[in-house]
């Protein structure tokens, strides 16, 4: 059998939310700022309007997964960080969450990478011109602060576990 060269498992950073819905675009806005940096090839920066079951494959094969999203339950601009644990079952339907996708990864591939989620509190989800991505001022500030924080954390890839450990403390 032919040996395949080992490739470092990717660090997957996924910003999701819909930029045409004002503050809902906070996740993609953070990823847009991260994309301005030069990253090693094993760093995967992804943007999507919502979480999809297809992501479970990436979550299973990654070294670490970092999710970034807006959160209507938090005050606008507040950054919250938490560890995502797989749900009891994948569930499914039309409402996929990080926890149900983690469970799907475990069900399909036997594992899910450690997952950390960062949310930015958001207040305005009104529809806007689809080409005018507009964040409210506190959310735009939160996006800038989180992009700087993630850039520092992701640069310290000498210890991938530090990203995960810091989310539990």
C-alpha cells in the first residue's frame, strides 16, 4: 500500500451569519478581518450564512474548530467565549447548532475536534441592501476587538491546546 504523506490537521475558523441582516454579519466580518493576515496553509478560514450538516466532516478531521457568530441574547458588542460539547444526538432538521454538528461528526466519523465558539452580542437584525453590510457601532467595535484577539490566539499555534484550554477558564 502506498503511504500518504501526513498533513497537519487543519485549524478551522468558521464565521457564520448573514451580512445582509445588519449585526447578523458579525461572524463573517471577523473572518474578513482575519483573511487580511497571512496564515499557514493548515489554517482554514470559512464563511457561511448558517451552520450546515456538511461542516461535520471538517469538524471531524480538524485539530481545533473556532466558531464566530452574532448572539441576540447578549448586549450589543459583548464578546462571549465558550467550549462547545457534542449534543446527546445529532437531531437535525432545519436548525443545526454547533453542538448538534459536533454530535453528527462523532456519529459519522467517530470524533469531533475540540470546538470553541466566540459570539458577539448583536441588536440590529434588520434587512439592508444586500451589498451594504452595516454593523451597528457597538457590534463593529466588538468585531474589531475579537478579530485582534483571535489573531493573537491563532498566531500562538505552537500550542493548539491553548486555544481550547483558554475557552474553559
